[in-house]
C-alpha cells in the first residue's frame, strides 16, 4: 500500500480559540436577550393590569397590588383575570365596576404573559408568591409594583 500525502480540509475553520470565544459570546448574548425579554414582559404585565383597570387612562387611579398568573404544562404563564387590591381584597377584572371589555383586555394581556416561562424563571420567580395549585397548574400571586420597577433595558 502506498502512502498518501495529507488531504486538505474540505472547508476552512476558524481556530479553536475563535470558535470557543464565539460560542461563549453567543450564549451570553442569548441569555441576556432571554432575561431582557422576561423583564420587559413583567413590566408589560403590570402595565396591562393598569390598562384594564383604568380603561387605558394612565392618569386614573387604581389599587391593584397583585395579579394571579397560572403556569401551564409547557412552563409558560398566563393571566387568569384575578387580582388583589392593596387592601388584600380579591377581585376579577370582569367583576370590577367601570372596567370596559375586561375579556378583551385579558385576551390582549395573554398575548404577552406567556413569554414568562421556564427559560426566564430566574427573572419572574422573585416577583411571585405561590398560591394553591389550580388542578394540574401552578398558580402565583404576581407583585405588580415589583414588576413595574424592573428595568426594560
């Protein structure tokens, strides 16, 4: 059998250090984006409760302190429409006098809330207290003031 000279690679690759640095940078950028998404969606959730209860009049007073969020089997959260006042009274959007079209508001809110999920649990978990599970679903009391105080940058 004859010896063959080494073959050239089929395609050029960056050095191992370049690949390693790029991989680490990409993972860090991805994680930063996931965490930012969670912070923004937490603020959006607090804003949605305000919008529903004030009919989008951002100067109108409201006294919601917490909203109920429920976690589905995929790990995503969704708003149930239940909230608590600063005095601790439990209410729903639909039972609150003066709230116009609460079902529409809740539907729109739930376009954003599911972005809070298992991938960014470390961001939203400090904003919640555990509630009694609702069947197979975990339920949480989401602190609206803490969420509203998060940086969106």
